C-alpha cells in the first residue's frame, strides 16, 4: 500500500513518535521543521512519499536495511553488527580542545577530507544562540565549527536532503541512531530528489540516550544563561547527575540536575531502541570510557579502513576497552531496547504490534528474539 505525508502525520508525528532526524524535510516542498517540530505547510495530494518511506519511525525492515548497509542480514544482539571495539582520542590538540569528548568524530572527518576520501561532511552545527542546524563542512575550519555536542534534536539530515540531487560530492554524514536508521532506509530505497546515497562514503554514528525537545528546552536554557557566551554543553559521567554549560572565559560553569532536564526529552526518543547507532560504519560515544576519550565500535570494512588509516597516520591514539566497561555498555544498550519495547507496547496497546519495530506477531517476535528479550 502506498503511504505519504498523511500517513506520516497519522502514524508518526501526531502520535508523538517523531525522532527529529530531519529525513522527511526538503524531500518535498510541504514539510518543514518549525519551532522544534515537523509541520505541513500545505496539503499534499501525492499518495506515496519518500517522507514516509525513509522515516525511522515507520516500519523498519531490519534485514532489508542491514543488507543495504552491510550486505548481510541483521545479526541482533545488544549492539548489532560490530567488527572491532576500542577507545580512541585525537592527537591534534586543537581538535581535542574543540571536540566533545576525545574528538574522534572530528578527527576522522578531517582525515577523510584531507585524504580526498570525501569532499564534504554533513553534520550539526550550533548557531550563535546554540540552536542546532544541519550543516555541510568542506574545510577543516568548518569542521571545527561543527565540533561538540548539542543535546537538542537538530533535524540535521535536512542538510543532506537539501544538497542538489545531481551532486556528485563524496560525503560523510554524522548522526544519532535515528538519523543513521533513516540513512539506512535511504540507502535501501534511494530518494527522488537528494544526492545518490552511493555518494555517502562514511556514516559516523553517535551513541545516544536521548535528545531534548527544542520547543520547550531551548526557551528554558535561554532563561538559565546567556547562550552566546556558552562554548560547550556537557553531560558528565556518573556519579555526577547534571547537565552543564561551560563558558569561553574563566567564568564558572553552570549546572542543572538531570531531573530538571529530563521532562524536556523529545517524546519520540522514548520509543528509540538504538543507543549505539547500529547502522553506521563507525559508532562513537563517551559511555564506558575515560574522560577525554571515546568508545569506538567499528561496524563495516570501510569503517575499519578509515580507522586503520587514522592510526597509521597517528591521527588517533587508541587503547583497549576494559572488559567490564564493554559488559556495561552492552547492558546499557539492551536496557534501551527493553525500555523502547515497553513504551511501544504501551502506545500500540498490544505486544503483537511493535509499530516501527515490527507489526505482525511473527515479525515482532523475530526481532525480540534476536535481541534476546523475548
Ligand atoms: C543528542 C545526543 C545525545 C548523546 N547521548 C550520548 C549518550 O547517551 N552516551 C554516549 O556515550 N554518547 C552520547 N552522545 C555522543 C557524545 O556526546 C559525543 O558526540 C561522542 O562521544 C563523540 O565525541 P567526539 O569528541 O568524537 O565528538 P566531536 O569530535 O566533537 O564531534 C561531534 C559531532 O557530533 C555532531 N553533533 C552535535 N550535535 C548533534 C546533534 N544534536 N545531532 C547530531 N549530530 C550532532 C557534530 O556536528 C560533530 O560532527 C550524544 C550525542 C548527542 C548529539
Ligand atoms: S522521525 Fe525524522 S523522518 Fe520521521 S517525521 Fe520525524 S523528522 Fe520526519
Ligand atoms: S534517543 Fe534515539 S530517537 Fe532520540 S535522538 Fe537519540 S537516536 Fe534519535
């Protein structure tokens, strides 16, 4: 059955499932992000749309997407397909300083640009008032400007969807799990009016527990501090339980309890099963590592080649991830799946209807058994 914008609103947006990935924007002239949510500018008469097809919150065919991304069926487990796991950090002091944790993402993008492996990197950049936007970086300077994490939903795949369809630029795209899932769907069924997804040479996925809803969180954040003076947001590791904002000058950092922040979590994030961005070439986070380092999961041969080049060139310093940290990472990734399944079941009203994860009972049961949570 053909599905388009009407079904996208009925099944995803109006049900509070939207992840804010931005994949549906600019594929068509009717959809825009406004005040932190997706809105329709006009009635679309088309019965079938890329907006519905590529949304990570419409049915996700795990095996089909995995075939398109990795050339094999979805293996399941806590973290999906993984070839190598280690810790890494940048050796370049400027990247270390500007990067969120170990600067691994920015280092890999800078290397790929420098080596001509890509022409541009699509990621997320904060404006002067610290609101996130999709951005396209074509130089080291632009890459440094988009380093660091914004914890608000950024709709940043809009930046890829806005590139001219005839563009032949080789791309790397950085995104959270939902964004990487949308890219997997795009690779499986290429869009009509965006660049050929074969131009995407690398997908760098970010670990993600949740993102904040810009509509309510941004005004709150604005009431806390002068945003133009903030140089970094941070959620430090346990046992601290806070959201912090740091300033350029020596001014003391601001801090709020996560209890105050959590009511601002984007509603769609509660239905997200993907903590480690399972459909990327390389996934990068800070969970279970040491301050100033990243946890790195290499998932594809092309990701492995990029990491090998980075170590050979001395761009990254790497270390083994201690076994107990890996076990905890797997546990946390599984907990996210369990929590998502619980929330999805609450929403659909039936254990046999897992919405985007699987609908007929056999499909739902199949994916749950691959996650070992039956
Ligand atoms: C919303 C969000 C939630 C996260 N939650 C977790 C978590 O629970 N556990 C964990 O281990 N790690 C989490 N991370 C990842 C972590 O914050 C770092 O991004 C990651 O460790 C990479 O560090 P780095 O030093 O290599 O990043 P950098 O080299 O600084 O590069 C960061 C990259 O992230 C991009 N980016 C910034 N904001 C966003 C955004 N909103 N959406 C998409 N891309 C963005 C930037 O453009 C840049 O390319 C989260 C990140 C985000 C954006
Ligand atoms: S999840 Fe992404 S593709 Fe789906 S409606 Fe939201 S922004 Fe659009
Ligand atoms: S929690 Fe999931 S849906 Fe929300 S931003 Fe992170 S990856 Fe996307």
